[in-house]
């Protein structure tokens, strides 16, 4: 068995010890609070009964019952997690069995035998780009064995070779192959217990609200109980952070451990290759789903989203110059980090999974080389994968409400439409990605007379200049993160930047240095943007054509100023409306709506401008236009009779969201109009660009 050949790492042992200590500390704190609650309950019941016996009147009976309930309410709050169960939603799962899928079950048999764990109770498939071992849990599952179920997403199957899928499933079973892994389960359940008492209180709140409404006398003791519970929750919040940090640290080590088990089953390469491809596979699948979300008004569905997913994985790979081997993209670590130029390294204490880079580094350190080579696609493990895919596809669309019976989209039509939309929403490859992650830096196009650009197309859009863009973006992002550390917004004592360790208090001096570096970098990029302008203006002059390039630049810069102002307004109004998400006094709600009235009127004026003056009317959908017109039709009231008017709020928030979308869309289209004209000029001047 693989598990017998793998020794637990020192890091795993350390984190296991810390996790056990966290559990012990929580149990001691919880027992102290519980003892207090039991004593309080006994005292409250005793004096409540004494009050009723001594002064047997209606008012004393009500007060006595209310006093007795004070302790009971607190005690029940502390033990309600015992009755809570966490059931995994299986409504989107489809169970498969050995008879129908013998090849898949044979693979699972092999994994179970090699890893040394038990065969899953049930095996399910879904549409997801994921796999997991799961079970319905409760407080009692810490003490009684629970048989696990296996879930395999067809999106994952669609994105892997057989040996890669085997490695992923071996990883999942690896989580349950060591007794010491049970500690992770205990810490997880303790976390769930604290979470239940801190945040999962909807049913409890309704119960005590009903009790308070039963009598004015009861409500007095409910208020007292809530004050005591709030004090208990403050203690629990400290415990939650303490236990959760231990759990997450152990969870990361558990991932490394499960990876090592998978590497010993298949060698490290299959899991490494699958991990590298997952971002691309997940993004491609989300893109397919987004495409069909946009097709709801047209009543169009897919017969098999997985065939379209397969097409998109390879389409995206081609766009990113990633080679395709054995029908799937061979994504490298360099491809994964192509545009990540960050020099900041922070140990994230609040994530349950290590980074892909760290996992690959640990996988490679195992030196486990596979003796088998099974590069067939994982879909071949299913007897009739198309039938299964179509069934899951049908389940995916079944709950969507269409205005009429949907029509089935063909794969060819999907390809044609997707390619058309992709070209419409992306910039030409002739720019080498220069504009993909940046906007044109504004400059005065009339500041100086025309001067012939001395730089060539290859110089202006070189890899070096594209790297400058991503270095700038990374630098801006790093500075913001270091600010969070320096201002103590996040609790981090030390961090590494460009290989040098810094303390939290050294963050401010580093920010000053990095801002100078950023300013210098921006100046270089701006100068390159100016050189690009003169380059294209020179092409136009040589053609003796009108100076359209200057007009398009001017239009873009004018719109950019308008866009910045309107986006700032959108952000401001969105922030002012955040109060609707919180429980606040009724008078404060009314006051807040009065304060935003001028902003609401400004929003209406901005929407009228979008509807009447923007030159991209096709971007405004029928639904968006109808909602805009409804919003503009009258003055709306959003609150009255001590409750929100949800329908009216929906009109407001939908209008605000559509307003922001159309602003961003107009910005993109102004930019694309300018860049598309540059493409025309380039292809007339640089012959080898005709194919791009």
C-alpha cells in the first residue's frame, strides 16, 4: 500500500500538533462557557419557580417563565450545533454504477487497492471541472465512521488524460488514507461548531423572536439573553480565528500529503500536468456557460456543452500559443505565470490550498516517475460518454425558464458565433498583447508638431515593451498589498519583496521606493505610447490620407475623461447604497434614502445620456432598455411601512449595474475602434501581418 511507504513530513507533524492544541484550547474554553450556561440556567429556573410559588399571579407567572427561559435560551444557543447536519446538495449529481461504467470502476478499484482505503459508498458525476470525496456530516460524524462518496465532474474528465484523472482521484482518496488525517476532520468539525454559533443563527433568531413576541415580559429576558450571547460570540470569534488558522495550515499540509500519495500511484507528472491545465479548463467551461446564459433571451440551448468545452480548451490554447499534445493543451509553468511579474511573496495563512507553483515544487521533489504511460483521454473511461454528457447537459438547462420551447444549437453554429464574438471582444494579435492589460496613457496630441517616428513596428510592440506593461501592473498591485500590510489592514508581521525580507514597519519606506520606480516605468510606457501615435500618424501622412488617427485619439481621450467621472460617481452611489444590506434603524434607512435622492437624479441624467448620445446602441439589450425606461418613468419609493420595497430596489440596482456595464462597454469599444484602425494601417504597411 502506498500509505505505508509515505512518511509524514515534519511540517505535517508540526501543523497536526498545533491543530490538536487548538482543539484542546477550544474544548476547555467551551466547557467553561457551557458550565457557566448550565449554572445560569439552574439559577434562572430556580428563582423563576420560586417567584411563581411565592407570588402566584399572572404577572409573576409570566416573569418567572421569562426568567427561566433566559438560561434555557443561552444553553440552547451553545448546544444547537449538535442538532445541525451538513448535507451535500446532490440535486445536480447523477449516480453511475459498475454495471454501466466498468472501466471507470476498475480504475477506482486500482486506486483504492494501491492507496489502501475503502471503496466509495456511491459514485456521482456532475458538470463540474472538479472531483471530490464527500459525505454528509454532523457533530456525531467525529465519533462514528461515515462512508464517503466520490464525485467526478465531467468537465474535469473532459480536460484530462486517463493517467491524469487517476492521479486526481488518488489525491482525493489520499485525504482518507492516513489515521493522522482524522485530525483534519476533527479541526474541520470544530470550525463548523464555532461557525454555527457565530453565523448560522437564522432558525435560532426566528425562535427567540417568536418567544419575545409571545409576551412583553418574555422580551425583557430575551434582550438580556442576547446581550450575554453577544459577549459569548466575542470570545468565540477569537477562538474561530485561532482554530481556523490552525485548520488552514494543516489543510495545506494535507494537500501536499495527498499529492505525494497521488505521485506514488501514477508518478508526479500526470498530477502536475493536470494542475497546470486546470485554470484553462475551468475558464473555458465558464465561458461556455456564459455563452448560453447570453442565449436565454433567444431560447437557445446546447445538446452537449462538453463538446463545446473541448473545442474551447484547444481554441484558447491556440490563442495563447500553447502546444496541444494528445488532444489536450500541454500548459507549462511558464505559460501559467507568463504575465505574473509580482515580486511580493506573502505566506497566506487564510487559504486552505497551497499555490499551484508550491504544489508542483513539492510534487517534483518526490522524484516519483511513472512506470506506465496511458495518454488516452479520460472520456474513454466511460462506455457511452456522449450519452452521459448529454444527460448532464440537459440537467444543466432544466431549471432555466425560457419564454418558449428552446432550440438546440449546433456545434458548428457555436464555433461560428463564438469566433465572431471573440474577435468582437478582443484586440488584434498584431499588437503582441501590448493593449490587452493597459489603456492608452493620455498625452497632448497637439503639444508638438509632427516628427517622423524613428522606431519600427517591431520596436514599439516588442516583448520587452509588453513586459513593461505587466511589470507596471504587478508593481501597482504589489504597492497596494504592501500598503495593506503597512497600515495593518491585514495582520502580517513580515513579507518578502524581490528576495529581501521586510518587517511590517518597513513597509512605508519600501512603498516610497516602489512609487518612484513605478513613476519611472509609467513615463517610459507613456513615451512609447507617444512614439506609437507618431508611427501611425506617419503611415497616414505617407498615404496622403486624412488625419483620422488624430481624430480617433482625440475622441478616445475625451471619452476617457467622461468615463472616469461617471465611474467615480457609480462607485460613490454604490457605496452609499450599501446600507440596505445591514440591519439599521428605520429612521436611519429613511434618512439615507433622502440623502441619495440627488445622486439618483444624477444617475437618471447619466442614463438619458447613455440612451441618447452613445454611438453603440446595439450594446443596449432589450431588457436593459426596458429597465432604464421604467426607472426613468417616475420617482420611486424604496422603503415604507417599516419594510423595503424589493421590486423597486431591483429596478434601481439593475439600472445602476447596467449603467456601469454600458460605460465600461463604451470605453472598450472606443478603444477597439482606434486599435482596429491601427490594424488597417499596419496591414497595409507591414505585409507579413496580413495573416494575423
